[in-house]
C-alpha cells in the first residue's frame, strides 16, 4: 500500500549556466493536494526551478519527480500530469480561443474535448468571444485563456509562474476557483503578491540565490508495498 | 534506457578510460618531439630525397604537403564529430572544447590544402582554382565547419544551448561528407586520377615513401594542434566560469 | 616547365610560415589564459573568504 | 502520431489565418526570378541550361527564409514551449512542423513554376519535374526546419541560417539542379541524380527527427 507519494519532489536538483549555479542542490517534497507559494527575490531561481520541474529546462545534475514520474527517466509521462503557466502567454494570437483550446486538446488527447472546452471557455468568460482572433483580446483575457489551457487536461499538478499578472479581481477569483482553491490539484506557484499568499497557500518554498531557505516539512515516511 | 544500450555505453566508456586515457595523459610529453622529428623528415624528404617529377617539375613537391593536409583535415573533422556526439551524450563541456578545437584545426588544414593546391595548380594547369571534384569537396567542408564555428560563437564559452546546437551541425556536417563526394564527383572531375590510391601505385617508390613521411608528419602535427587548441578552448571555458562566479559574488 | 621553383617556395613558405605563426599565437594565447585564470582564481578565493566571513548565507560552490 | 497531425493542422490554420509567412516567401521568390531574368538576360538567351539553377537557388533561399520566420514566431510568443510541455516527444512536433512547412513551401514552389512557365514559355509542369521538386523540397525543408531553432541573437540569425544551411545543402543543390535539367530534356548524364536526391531527403528527414529533441532543449 503506497502512502504519501510526494506530488512534487526534488533531489539535489541543480542547473548551472557557466560558473553560476542558478539552482543549486535543491531538495524538497510536497504533499499531494498541497498549495505551495514559491517565493524569493528576482533571480533567486524561481522561474528556472519551475522550468526544470516542467522539463522545459534540462537539469545539470540531480533529479526531480512529479506524481511519481522522474524528469530523468520518463519526462513524457511526467508532462501528462502537469499544467504550466509561464511569463509568456503561450497562446496563438492568430487563432481564436476556441481554436487554441481545440489544438491543445488534440495535443493532450483530452477525452470529449468539445464539452471540456466549452465548460472552460464559459468559466473564464470567453465563450461569447470564442471565435474572435485572440490578438484583439486584452492581456487579461490572454492570461485567462492560458489558465484554461493549463487546466484543460485536468493535470494533477500545476506549475504557475506569477499567475496573477494581468488579471483583474474577477480574473484572480477565477485563478482561485480553477487552481488555488481546487482541492484535487497540487499547486506550486511563484508569486509576488505576498499579502495574498496566506489566503491560498498552506506552505511556502522560499529560494535565495538558488538555494532553499525555507520549505514545507518533507512528506513523512514513504511506505511503499 | 534499454539495458543493451546501457551495456554498450559502459563498454564505450571503458574503452575511453583504459585505452585512450594513458595516450591522452602522455600527450604533452610525446606529441611535440614526435611532430618535430616527423616534420623534419618530411622537409628533408620533400626537398632532397624525392626525385624531380619530369612533367610538373619542382612544384610537384608541394604534393607532399597538399595531399596529407587535405586528407588529414578529414581526421580533424572526424574528431569534431565524435567529440560532439560524446558531448551530446555525456553533456560534459570538455568534449565541446575538444570539438571546437578540432574544428578550428580542421579549418586551418583545409585552408592550407586549398592554398597549396592553388599554388601547385597554377604552373601545372594554368589556373589557381579548377573546380576539381576533390578540391571542391574540401572547400564545401571548409564552409560547413566555418558555419559550425559561427553557430558555436552565437553563445558564450559555457553556453550549453549553443554547444548542443553546434554539436548537431558538427555531426551532420561529417555525415554529409559521402553525399558531398558523390555529388561533387559526378558533377565534375579534373583532378588527375587518384595517383596514390589508384589500384596500381603510379608513384615511384621514393615518392611514396616521402609521401608516407608527409602523412605521419601532418598526422602528429594535427594531433598536437588539436590538443593545444582543445586545451585553449577548455581554459577559455574555465576563465569564463570563474569570471561568472566572481560577478555573482560581487553583485550579491 | 621546370622554372616553377618560385611556386614551390611560395607553397612551402605559405605552409611553414602560416604554421609557425599559428603555433606561436597559440602558445602565447595558452600562456596568457593560464595567467588570467590564476589571477581570477585568486580574486575568487579572496572574495569567497570575505563572503564566508561576511554573512552566513549558504552560497553555491563553483566548479 | 496524432499529435504530429495536431501540430500540422494547427500550422496550416496558422498559415491560412496569418498569410504574411508564406506570402512573403512567395514575394521573395518571385522577385528573385525577375532579378535573375534581368541579370542573365533570360528573355532572349536559351534558358534551358540556366532555368534549373534559377529555380533551385530561389527555392532554397525563400524556403530557408520562410522556415526560420515560422519558427521565430513560435519561440517569441512562447507557443513552442507550450508544445514542448505537452506529453509528446519533440520529434513528433518536428514531424508536424516539417509537414506544414513542406506543404506551404510546395505551394510557393508550384506557384513559381506556373509563373516561370508563363514568363519563359517553357512547359515546366511535367510529372517528372514536379517529382524532382517534391523530393528536393523534402530534403531542404527537413534540414531547414531542424536548423531554424538557431538561437536568435538579434539580426545575426536571419543571415546566419543560410550561411549554415547552404553548405550542408550543396549535394542537394547539385543533384536537384541536374535532375531538374534532365527533367527538362537536357542531355542525360549517367549519374542517378534523383536517387541521390531521395537519399538526401531520407538522410535529412531521419537526422532531423532524431536530432530535433537535442536542439529544442533549453
């Protein structure tokens, strides 16, 4: 009987650019379902850590695993379980919100994609304008569309890089509903809105110059059958 | 990775460590004198020992430099391709330094081949450049690996992304060689038949001997240059790493 | 056809001179780099001292 | 493979919606042909020996130019990362992008063939010629798609890509020009140029698919 497999875990994860270790021997483990705020000054390595965990950035040494899949051995299986939100909008400006989600639904092979897409577009308030080219939508709607793309395939883990950027209060409420307050999901979100953190986060992972200075207590003894 | 693949990789590294390591360690001791002796023998051979070619006259003695240099430049690019492949597998930046060093040496060798070929060609065929199949192939290689260096220079000495990209160019460039030779050979050939590698050697004994000296001389020279150049690239990487480390500390 | 000695000398000169210049440049570059690395590593050792004594935050090791 | 089709369909949608990509390649190709016509005085001279060279240099330059544009757009808006984060191997993304680049460039090339047929009143759209153009385009597009991931450092990239790709494409250029010449009825020389083209196309497609994950890493 496997108890408490950490949703996200890192083992001496390191990323070196030339002589500088931007992420240096980082180890932590996060319980499934927990909501962790990733804090730290600019250049502390937050985005690089999120990039390493989402397999977008290749590690220099060490390892990490998400939902039991290691980035070193089966990154494809790992990516099935993560939803990613980064600085760049990561949506196609020339395609409409509907076409954007249809493409990603095919890429992720989402079952009954049409209903899922409609449900999400309605949730983020883009259903009425689903056929217009995304380029004419405001930055906030880009972020909402990106959020919808991140949760489209119902991932167990969400890796969000400053998800609040560009969102108005209604958008932030959506972020809470879809991700931060969603019990079924583990979230690791880098954020600068520190005053909101204690409202949604049940733990903090703080980085300083590539090292962990504060982390939630590691997932207790793993007993696997 | 499948078990078989891991076994192969393990054997590969065992070969590298047990066989090549000692040779690699002895490089500074062995290579310079060997190169010196061989090059001396080559000069004496080319100028004095080898008989004068009746038709082409004295300038034909350039063959003892041109042919070895043109041939061994392929070895330099082979080192680049293999070092690039090892870098892509092990991601160890030292192999990137060796690949880059070998490419630089390879480009220099091809430049010498083209130059001596032109100087040899002028009195013999009346033209500096004759679009001959083999010279053209050498020129194409010169361009490909100049592109390799340009692609590598896009990033800094320790820029892994630029190193990976350049490694791909280094490997593709080498695999392209047979295709280049086929297309260029069918396209045009003026060069005298391969007098050395022709089934029956058209060269008298002494010429062959001196040519062999030339090959050995250029071979050791190339190995020595690749080691020198590789070490330089490695030191550039180390300096860049320490400098980056210093910036980080001073900025903090 | 045998008065092409000047081409022979030209060919040899190009090769040997080019090689010699390249080797000399390479050796100088190598020596210069070795010195530069020594000075850089001394400065690094010093500033790592000041960093250790200065504050206790852990810092990453350099390779 | 379905994800490769997804990438392919999305790219075609993109190419249709944002026509600037391949339209600028078509404009570039057309202008090149006109420039060659003036330069080589193609109006009067017997163009048969020159036409294959004119066609293929135009194809190569406009193809490399269009492929690098399409990739730069994806990497700037972060959509390339969005695909890399999907549970698919980068090679399937490469296959998807390869096919969509191939289709849009084949359209540009066929349009150019029609234009050249009109301009120089020579029957170009023969079966054999279209086959040669297809195989040659597969060859250079697969290499260009692989190399278009070159890191973009300012303007250097727009120049650097052709400088990097063209020497590698020399065998393809020679073979395609000779095969096109043969297709146009030039005196057949013994070399099996189409075979060399097919080998090159296979070589660069397989090499591209295998090496794409390496160049798409960050």
